[in-house]
């Protein structure tokens, strides 16, 4: 109890003694952790989008305008009997037009310009495994009456690729900032160890245990890392509030919504990463600067 | 109490060993001077006993424990049985005499209540009663060394090591510090003192071990500086 109090007061004194360095350490830590948290959120987002869209994703087999009933029913039978196919839905020209009208209800000019019968009829096919598009494509593209086969997953993959690239950039920025943060932690610990060298020498002399000598320094770094993670969390919350739910609203409605629970999940991740990384850095630094 | 067995210590990059095959035994309750010119290796003995350094060869046994092979995590606990005083006092300048002594207790886990009971007692013993709340810069050199002795003795160690404790003090003050060490020795504490102060050695008439170029050249009960 006594010793815990001593260690805590040493931590506070240590953080305050070198306050500019402490602030620099906390800021770099916060930026790095915010990047980490953002890329974590993006990872969750991409995953939930994949689950959501891959469930609905279809291969569209558009038919020629002059397709015969025979060709249509032959294709229908072939698709129904295909082991790769999970579900087949036929979409007539009229249905296609209806769908088009609701999809572009905001643009009446466009809707008026397209007459019923101009849009091709199609089979909407859901695959058992969305990855097997190529096999379906090979099998049916030369069938009589087939115009084109479109894999909607392709379109989605482009979006995922962009999200993945953004996520990688965030991770890269996080690791660069993390290096800066680590160097600052190391430097702060060195300065702290130097300014307390007399106390440390006496502690060693009278036989204070190693953990007792090192704990204030390590905790100093951990507290800074923890404060950094809280700032990073606040930044993520503000980011969701003002960007995703604010100015970028139109974009985010297109994607699956990002829940507050996901944002909250980032707090323990960032706090854990911040605290552990700072503690390890501080400890390693002390191994060099506080030889027993 | 203390056994050096064929101890050789060569510092890295040194051309000749600081201690060369030194063997020496010290009994419990003894008062021993290690004397010799600068660089003869006498301070190396103190460092070996504290396990600040390890010998290249030979064994160092303190208090029945082989220090040479001691695991590093056991060293702090081991040092609690040894008090240590230096030429430069090594007091914390921003703490009072009382706080300096209490610090040594607190960092090894003793409570403030224990410190309140023990510290005034030991400060009284070293003759600093009434000066508990002075800072080191408000004390004379001799008084500062008394604080250091109080700090070394407050845990009632079995061994007190003194590395030229009078090196920074005038002759009269030195004699007072020696009286204090003598009194501590009489409580049964083994005292090992490294010095080249011939006056003191001659006055005390205790066991003298003379070291020259890393070898023991004289070991004399009730010796003089020579």
C-alpha cells in the first residue's frame, strides 16, 4: 500500500517533470493509435460488407432481344440442374423496367427515356460459391440466346480493393507514427532515469528490488500510452460523428453502417496496444540505462 | 563472515589484474582496514562484496552465500544485509537527513510507521539528534557522513563497508567518524574499511590488510599503516 502510493506519486512527478516531452509522447502515441483504430474499423467494415453483399450477390445472365422461348427454357433447365448454382430467378423485360423505375425514381427524365421492353430480360443466378464465376461464365457465355454475363462481385471487389488500400495506408501511417512514439518513449525514459540517477543509485545500494526501481519508469510510459489511447478513441468517436454520420453521410449510406459498438471495440484494442508497447519499450530502455 | 578465495579480477582493457589471486578471510565482528596506494585494487574488493562486479576467477563468499554465482534477482535482497558508506556521502540533496534515512527503509518496503520509530533512534546514535530536518547542504561534511552512516546502519546490517569514508573530511572530523564506526563495530557489526589515511589506521590499531598491485603484501592483527 505504502509502496504503491510511492510508485504512483513518482509516476505523476515523472510525467510532470518533463511535461513537454510527455505531451509529445502522448500526441504521437494518440495519432499512431488512432490510425491503428481506424484501420481496425475498416477491417471490420470490409468484413461486414462482404458478409452483407456476398449474400445478395448475383450473376446476371442477360438474354438477346430475339431470344426464342425454346432457348430460354433450355437455359432455365440447364441453370436449375447446375451443381454450382444455388438459386435462379428469371427477370422479364417488364420486371427489369419496374426495378429500373424504382432504382432511378430520383431521375424522372431518365425513367421516361427508357421504354418498357428496351431493357433486356435476364436470369439472376446466385452461386453456391461466389468465387466460381469464371466456371459459370465459361459454361454459358456461348449458349444460344445469351447476350452477356455480368459478375456483380467484380464491381464490389473494386470497392473492397479501395477500402483495403486505404486500410493499408492507415496501417502504414500507424506504424511510422508508432516508431516515432517508441523513440519518444525511449528518450523520455532515459531523461527520467538520468534525472533520478541519485535516487536510483541509493535504491540499488540499499537493496531495493529491481521491479521497485523500474516500476515508476515503466508505469510512466504506460500512463502516457493509456492517455494517448483515450485521445485516439475520442478522435475516432468524433470522426464517426462528424465525418461518417455528418459530411460523408451519402457515401456511408451506400456502405453498411458502422455501429457504435464497433467503435467502442477499438478502445480496448488501442488501450492495450498503447500500454503494452509503451511498457515493453520502457522496460527494454531500462535494461540498458539502469544496469543492476 | 567474508571469504575471498583466490579472487582474480581484471577489468576489460586493463593490462594487469586489479586483484591477483587474493585470498582473505574476515570473521564476524571484526574491524578490518584495507590499505594501499591508489589503484592497488582495494576499492575493487568493496565492489566485489557488493556484487557490483564479478571476479574473473575465484569465489567471494559473504555471510555464508557464494556471491559469485548468485542469481541477479537475488542481489537486491542480499544487499540489504550490507551497509555501505562512501567518500562522497551519496545523500539525496532534496531530502532532509530524516528523509534520506527513511528513504532507505521505504524503498525496501518498510512502512512509514517503522521509519518514524527507527530513524530518530539511529540519527540519535550517530550524534545528529536535533538536526533531523536539515538538508544536506545545511550540514557540515562530517554531519553529512553521519547521515550516510545512519542510512547504512538503519537496517542493522551484518556488515558495514566503508570506502574511504574520511577522504573528504578534516582530521578532527575524521576521528569522530572513526569513533562512530568503532561504536557500530562494538554492536557486533563486521566493519570493512578501505582507506589510505595513515593517521586513522595508526590510531585505531585494528587488523590491517595491505594491498599492492593487486596482491596482499601484509595482513597484521592490530597493525599500523607502516
